[in-house]
C-alpha cells in the first residue's frame, strides 16, 4: 500500500508540469491511480490538501514578485533622498505621541523603545498582568481610554499603540553641504583565487539570475500579439461558489471566485490592517471583521485555506462544448 508521504510527493511532482487551467482534481487522482496501481478514493483529502498547498505556494511566489518590483523601484531613488544609515534610525528615532499616550507616559516625544519600556513599567507598576498568564493584560481606566478595550495581550499592544505614535518629519536643509564621497579601496587582484568567485560575487550572480528568471516569468504571462484571447479559468483555477459571508466580507457582490483569488484578497486585507503577529508573521491576529469570517481570533496564515473550506461550494460543471460553440456564433 502506498503511504501518504509518497502520495503527497507524487501530487507535487505532477502539478509542476500540469496545466492548471485544464487539470482537475479528479483527473490528477486518476493519473496517480494508473501509475501506482491502487484506488485512491479514500485519499481525496490528502490529494486536495496537496493541491491547495501547491496553489498557495504559487500565489505566494507571485506576491513575492510584486514585492521585488517595489524594491527595484525604491532602489532607483536618488541617493541624496535616501535616509542615512546609523545615527538613530528606526526604533531609535524620536516620535510624537498622541495627547492620551503622552499623558500616560509623561512625555510628548519618545523613541519606540522608550514607549514600550515605559508602557510595560506602567503595566507592571499597576499590577495589570493576568496572574495565571502574564501575557494577558487587564486594562485599567487609563488604558481603556487609550486602547478602547478592557483586555488585551502582549502581542496586540504594538498594534494598539500604532495609532498613537507619529513620525517626526524633519525637512531637508537645501543649503546643507553635501558629504564628500568616500574613496573606494582598490581591489587587489590576488584577493580571490583564480577560477573562483568570491562570496559577494556569487551572491550578486545568484540575485541577477533570480531577477532575470522573474522578469521572464512576468513577460511570459503578458499576452503577445496574435495570441488567442484566454477563455474562462478551468481546472484547479476555476471559480467556486462562495458563501454569503465571504461575499459580504469582500463587499463586491461576487458569488464565484477561485481559491487563489480569495487567499490573495485576504492576505491583502491582513497586510493593509497590520494583522500579522509582530513576533511571528505567520500568525494572524484577526480583527472583529476577520474573526467573524474565520470563526477564530488567531490562526496560522499558511493554514488559511483549511479554515476557509466551509466557505467554498462544489465546483460548477463546465458548459457543454456545443453550447459554448453556439454562444460563440
């Protein structure tokens, strides 16, 4: 009997070369049954989970491509406009505080590290931590006025503080003298053995290959002149009926969406509302709207599709070929 690990490996291998627009879950299962010589009807759940894992990985890769494009655009900014490293950037930069937070901490301007430190001094000084679980915080009147909640935990504090902290914009002095460029140290020819590349050169070459591969992938997706217009998505990318709750969450009135599109929109919502746990980005701390949809306040982002399963219906049958041709006429 073939074990589950072998089935999962075979599914992933098949999907790498499969046409996701036409391949269906049933077709994939039948192909595996022919190759392995066993009935895999009872393994539908495993096969479905591996398919979704593959689709999630593909979606994440597309999101990473988009992030890389943004990084490339940022890298093209003039060097004079880039913030200088060192000298108190990031958490060491003073920030303006809202009146409520300034009143609680006793200062109108603090660095982020100082804000967190003083807030925890206040929490511990007023004995607001839960006796059984120190990560949970029982808000007193001052914290309730600041955060708008009666209870919170250490993972949500940064999110609640965000609306009370404001960056200080320091205008650039146009008359300030420009720093002199530091002379580059000439590279010795004998620094690296002949025929071998240094670590830095290897990393730059690898980065160049990755960017070239991603550009080629994006160009491949773009329609070329003379190509046939793409038909409606089929196979594993076909739209599925979605629940009224999910349709209401997106607010677009849609009744059919592919799983990949649902996951993509939910990740966009999570990032827009800063719902990832600062300590572990894989963990999602749901707000009230997302918690109603998912049925839980915390969940692993990579297990999102499993939580969403009740919101998808069975795929609709493809229209007959004759009917499709008649429409084309």
